């Protein structure tokens, strides 16, 4: 198994873009340092030592933690806004055995911090008790049902906290103590997979989702769940082959899928390849638009040049056009790069015109910053947005070196970034609203300092990320790099 070939399954960050971040050539950023816990390490300007004999996903802050810890009354530096009243929960890959075939296959572990009255009242971390964890399932088997890692995202909808691993069924979690309630199949209505990136329509509270599968007739299913959590519709979408679809988008009127040529390879799966996907640009690529809610038969596709996109920032309608802002990659799983594609990644804007009988397509380059793990103000999901937030990376050919938090103002084109200092590394930033205007609120993200081997929860003002955190919460143990989180208001 050539793990290097598939290194960017989730993040899709190519090597070359790291170089541009390292040079700072395109940042145009205000590079202020975090003024709080980072001060202790700010004099250190060295990269984290790398052990070439150990896979990158099992060392540094990718390495798992083994203790499930509960702590209260955490030390706070700075001032936590009292309006932050709830719990931040983030999922990630944390192999209980200490071994895994790749970063993406470790057992799901949740980390949560509870904020209340200007205090950080509790921290907790727990594994998601999946079939893979409790049953000792061998990674590499075709996952499905409850046999999956459930390690990609945390979803809060209709009063339930769910985790998803993209392939297989979600798990329901008790948000109070992160204990696993069990496999969640929406009362038996969900039978295959559930994307880690469902979308809540802010107008209706409906949860739109999909799942892809590897063989059979239902290679791609679109689901609608009502505001009370009942799965009310499942419809098949016809596609030629099973491809890796990590996310999708909605507008007020539309659902947008993108089918990129990262195809499921049955032969590789049978041979035991834990990531049986291949880059096959000959398959082509296309973007599909259909009415929100369906029917899926009315989906229309437009052919585009081959690409790969894991994550969109957001999408919206602009007259006859559907706009999708994406973290774009020219390819994926193509060759032997340690962490992904072979070309230069970018932030792009897709514009799909829906007026004629045939869709037409144009794209705009927003920035060459290799930002990934995007987030937006979810009150504007499917609506015109101005702001996007991202995780930046530094150049390191041996591993993924996360840096600070980037911000793109899609109205002015301005790009800014919080540089946390050389030894510190941020994860995905989740936006929590304060008042009604877009971006009026805070970003929450776990930040790891490789000099001290400690982690904090950092809180930033979303409208001024370059200023760095307004508060940091010291955590009782290291929080490994993870994927996606969610805020659950009290
Ligand atoms: Fe993702």
C-alpha cells in the first residue's frame, strides 16, 4: 500500500501551496501574534521535529491521546464573552490502538469545551463508540452501517448531536458527557451513508444531506430531514460511477453537487487498499444543479475541467446564476505527493448560469492562498455571504503544518490572517454568532503549541482575526489535530 499516494484524502492540501504560505508572498496580512498563552513560546522559531521512521499521522500533534479526561473550571487567559453560552464539540481521528493505515482511519474522538458566564466550565474528550472501536474491525474492510470510524464531523440538528465519518451511518452522541447513544439511522430510514457535511437551511431548519456508496444502484442518494429531525425524503441521483463526494452545497432554491474524477476502485478495494480511490481525469468532471428538495430527476449537469473540491465555503443564488465559493484543487490522489494533489490549489468562485436549457459555467480566481477547512456564518448558509474563514498552512514536505486562521472578505477581496507564531497550529475555526449581522460573532478553534506540547481553545473576533485571540482556555491535555466541529448553544 502506498500511503503517500493518498495523503490528502480529507484536507487536500498540496505541497506547492505550502511554499507560497511560507514565503508570505500572497498573504497581504497583518501578522500580529497571539498575545496570550503563545507568548511563552514566541521566542522559539523552530519547526516541530519530525521522525522520518514514523508515519506523519502518528507523530507530533497528529498522534492520538489515550485518556478520556473530564475537567472543570479551566484556566482562562483574556476575557471570554459572556454571550458565549454553550459547548464547542470537535471530531477527529484518534486510533485507540495507536496504529492506523492513515490519518483518516483512526477512531473518532470528540473533544468539547463548555463556556458559561465568561468562564470555561468544563472540558471533556471521548471516543465515539463505533463498531470499528468496540468490535476491533480491521481497517480496510468495506465499512458500512455502524462499522465506520465516525471521525470527520459533529452535526447538531433537531436537538440531536450526531457524528459522521462520511461512509456508513452516523452516531448519536449525548452532548452533556459525549457518551455514545448508538448508531443513528433516522428510524431505519437511512440505510447507506451520510455525508459529514449536511446543510441546514436557515429558513426552514430542514437538514439536506446525501450519501455515496460503492456499488449497486444507489451510488448517490439525496436526503431531506425536516426541522423536527424526521427523514422525510430519499431520492436517487443517477451518476456513472461511484466517486468520492465529500461535500455539496445548497442555496435558497437549489442543491449543488460536484462530481470529480476521484473514482472508487473495486480492484484496489478487493486487494485491501484502505483508500481504494483513483484519480481518473478521463472520466471528466461536472457540476449538477437541481431544485432544493428535488426532484432529483430534474438535476442538470455542466461539464467542467477535471478538478477536486473537498469543501465549499458557501453557495447562493444571484439571479439566474448559482454561485459556489470553493477550496479548489487541480487534482487529488494523483501521484505520490505526501499530502495530496500535484498542482496549485486556490480559492475559486464557480458561477453556474441556469437560465438556458443547458447550464453554462464560468469560474473566477479569488486567491491563491492555500486555505482549507473553510467556515462561514451558518445563518447565511445558501444566502449571499461576504465572509469566509479558513485554516492556513506552512510549507513542510514531510507533514501537514497547520498555521493560523485566514479570512477572506468576498466583497472587497481583502485577505487577512492571524499568525499564531511558529510553534503554534490552529484547526478549523467554527463561527458562533453574537448579533444579527454576518460575521458579528466569534471563532472557536483548538490551537496546539509544539513547544509546550499543550493545547488551548482560542476565541477570536470573527471580524478581526488578524488581531489574534481575545481569550484562550488552557486544556488539561493535548488535543490532536482533527477535522470538523460544531457549537451547541445552551
Ligand atoms: Fe470535511
